[in-house]
């Protein structure tokens, strides 16, 4: 039978929980940066060959 993460975390030391939380935050930042870079890349690829949009006056 699988144990719940809540019970497994409760058995971890405070130091181990803090380290896991720090790693989680680092990975989430990396994911967000990767997604942002991909979105910019896709935007640039989609706009290649098109004239820039006219600015409203």
C-alpha cells in the first residue's frame, strides 16, 4: 500500500524538508523561464516575414 506524501514528509527532518522546498522552488523557476523562452521563440518565429504592426496614432 502506498504511503501518503504528508506522512512521508512528516518523517523528514526540518533540514530535509527545507532543502526539498528550495529545490522545488528552483525547479518551478526553471520551468517558468523555459516556458517564457519558448513563448518568445514561438512569437518570433510566427512574426518572421510579416511587416511590423502599425502603431495607433
